[in-house]
């Protein structure tokens, strides 16, 4: 069974995914293929970790297959099943999940693992990722259940959520498996009740879940972030109008300059000299027979 990696590995993974996300934004200016970027970034990461070896494998897969998702799949002892699922979705031709978004989420995912986050925080973060990016709940939750970050109890419960989601609200599932549910029911029945199996969530998480029943799921995640400090899923930035406005203005000015120059020529010569637009004729070389 695969086990979580040392924190050094996740710190270097977060640095790698952060650098890749920044390079994707500059892709139009740099015009560098992904394998070249990975080769550069390989020099930055710690040589004492296993990440340089993983980068070499990623570069080889790009050269042979054209994707890095296959490298993630074959390195299942190093990259978790949820990380692999995100990359595969980003590289899928049928989806609308952006590769920049995948790198940003992978960076936050690695930071959570490096900080020793609880299974509760990781579950809420990964579930919000599926929700906000409209990814497949079926395949996404199944990938979460195979993530070696969770113990067998958590994995079994996540698989059960996979079959209940859509029929039962996530807030109800969290509330029923929280300490707050046990305390509420005990007071209501004035007796001890049988503990739900498994009891995964704290009293505060259960209270937040109860307060967000029958509401938009994103409100539930926002409440968790405000009260428990759980990191939010990175959002795709809206394209800046100014970034597109400057190139457009440059093209318009160039067109105006051409028009003004033509008007000036028309005023001076009482007409436009069209010969400047003619393609110059070059006489073909004489053959040896001539």
C-alpha cells in the first residue's frame, strides 16, 4: 500500500506546480515547450528528493506520448490518484478544465500535504475542487477514495459518498457523521445514542453543515474557509481587458499611420502611387541553351 511522502517532497512539488502555472501564463511570450520548461525547473528542485527523477520521467512521456498524465499514472507511488485525475482532466480533449487551473490546484494540494493537514481539510478542499470546476463526481470521488492521504476508514466512507451524492446533500452527510449530531440527538432524546459509523467530523464542522442545509454547496465551503481556515480552491482569473486593449490599440495606430501616409501622398502627387505595392519583377535566369 502506498504511503504519504515526506514533507520535503510536497514542498518541492508545490514549487514545481507554481512555476509551471506561471510559465503557462507567459506561454505566448516564451514560446517554450513544456519539456524545456521541465528541464529548466529540474535544476531548481532539491536533488535530495525524488522529484528530479519524476521530472525526467515526465519529460520522457511528453516526448513519446505527448502528455504528462501518463507519467502521473505510472508513478502512482509518487503522485496521488487525485493529482493524476486532475492532470488527466486538464489534458482531456473533451473537457473544459484548463491546465493552468490544474497546476494551481496541484500547488495548493501539495502545500496542504506538506503542512500535515487533516483528512477533513483535504476532503473539503478536494470536493470543492470537483464542485467549482464542474468535474465528474463519479470519477473524481473515486480518485479521492484511492488517495493514499486517507486511511482505510476515510477511503471506505468516501466511496459510500460516491454512491449517495446527488441523492443526499453533502451537508447532511457531514452533519450525520459529526460530533455535533451526536450531542444534538442525545439532548433531544435525553439519552445516549449509538455513535454514527464512522464519526469523522468535529462539533464545529457539524454545526456549519447543519447551518448550510438545503443551500448552495459553495456557501458551505465558504463557511468552512471562514471559520476553520480551510484553503479555498484557486479560481481561474478573468482575462484583463487592458492586456487585450494595448495590442488592439497598436494595430489600430499602425493602420491609421498607413492611411495618413497614403493621404499625404495623394495630396502631394494628386493621386496615390500604386507602384509601391507592386511586386518587383525579377527576370528569370537565362538557360544554357540560349
